[in-house]
């Protein structure tokens, strides 16, 4: 864990916790490393979705303008 890490308490369902422990053991990582990686991937996917939505929203406004202002 790096010096910049922050500590947090997270409660997992028993089955998820067991799966995390198994994944950590089989990949020679800590549970924290597995969770950090999963959260990082999920957040980057959200960021990609937000960028795509933002891009579509720009064109949507332009399209509405063309429809209603001409």
C-alpha cells in the first residue's frame, strides 16, 4: 500500500468477501489491491460513458435547435 492510500471500511456480503479472498490468493495480491483494481476499472468505464453522453448531448442540442429554430 502506498503512502497516499486512504483507509476505508467497506462491508461485503459473505460470498463476495470469499470470492475476493480467493482472487487475491490466486493472483498473489492483497484484497485491497483486488478491490482497488476493480473500482478503478468501474470508474474508468463510468468516465467513458460520461464522455460519450456529453458528446451526444452536444449534438442533441444542435439537432433540437435545427428542428425548432428553422
